[in-house]
């Protein structure tokens, strides 16, 4: 039934049983890393629930086609207004949920980034989640489960969707008719979103700059490091991720696990950086991971990344 969904076999098996019995709870919660297919699966489930033919993948019945084209009157997708779900937006969702279905068997409400509900907005939605109309299903989606108001998740049947295998990423890109190199597949780290990020060139740009900075370590002058970082402004998280992956690969080279290196297409550069860091590469990775775990705002991130890169020099002096 979900043969076009790659990975997540346990989740799709359970959802198939729900579709076959029609015995759905009032709400589902799909959570897990970015780019692993949570929204795609939510839409596919909505298609199976409203399909006019055999409830199979790649159906082209009028209902499935409308959902694909985002114009089915009973399948609605909501995203936060800016950086939060405002109370007025939640009220409009509640009003919509109180209407009877118009063209399908089920009304399906897909709410993305539900970690952006504040306590007040979440409280406003609770009654609708618990006592909504018959044949109405809410699907909540988030890549930050720990940030979701617990009263929301307590009303849902939860499904964790983890990282994809390289083969799954390769198959998804093939379905999208997007050619991808093996280096892109490896660098995707189980996320189609990340694979597309590299295919668009942005990921390789950040990686190149980080390789350049680390390649001149520790003699690279501080003002040149700061200047390079300032070019990224709102993309500090990308810079930090690239730094983490590079230094992790440096540790793998140092440990003799070259076969597990993700940046294999630039292995020569990774090996040169390993010659600089040697055993200190593990301390360097720990520094980066520490910053990644406690980053707050974008302003804090900007400050942390600058301090981090300067601190990496100190690692080599100790």
C-alpha cells in the first residue's frame, strides 16, 4: 500500500492496518530528523484514506490527483505563521475542523512544525483533537519532539521516523528523477533534504570553505577566520554541521576507518588535516559537538562558532 515510501517499514505496516480497518485515532504524531519523509508519508496516508480506487501507491484517481496538486477540499496542510502558531491561526484550524467533509471519506489536517505551538495555542487545540468530528484525523509533524508541548503529544498515537539508509535516499532521489553522485548520498546522512542541499551546491560551498580554513591550521590568521565566518550570517548552522562532519572524518582517518569517511571525494584534504590534528582530533570533535548541543539563538550561534574556531587553535597548543 505504501510501496512508494522508502524506509520506515514498521510505520507503514502499522498505518496499512489502520487504513484497512478504518479504525483511526483522532490524531497521529510523526516525529524524527528533517528530510526523512514525514510530510510525504502524511500526504500519502491522506491519499489512501480518500482513494477512489485500490488505495495503492501511484494512484491517479481524481482524489489522489487532487491531493498531489494540493487542492483537495478535505486534506489541508498548515504551517506556522512565522516562528509560531498564533492563536488566530489555531482558531481558524478549529473552525475548519468543525465543518463536515466535502468531497472525501476523511478530513485530514496536517500540521507541520508543531514544536512551534506555544502553551496557549496548544491548549486551544486540545478539545478539537479529543472531540473532533467523526472521520477527521489530525497528523502532527515535528523534527523536535522534545520541544513540542506535551499536552499535544499526549493526545496522539506516536510514530518515530528515523534516518534513512543510503539505499533509501538513493531510491527517493531516483523517484524524484534527481541524479546524485555517491559522495552526495554519503553526505546526506540519511536525509533527502540534506542530499538536495548538497545537490544544489550550497553544501559543497560550505564544506570547501571549512576545508580551506582547517587546511591552513593553525597558522590561519584569526581575522581571516572571522571574515570567512561573517560571510555566512544566517547560515551559521550549516557551517557548524560541515565542521562537525569534516572533523568526524578526520577522526575516522586517524583511527584507520577510512572506509567510513563521508567526505571520501576529498580524502586527500581530510588526510592532510589529520596530519595537523592527530590525536587532538577527538578533542576538536568534542568541542564542536558541545557547541551544537547548547546553541540557542542565531546571535548566540554566531558568537559560539567564532569562539569555537578560535578555540580549535588552542586545542593544538595544549
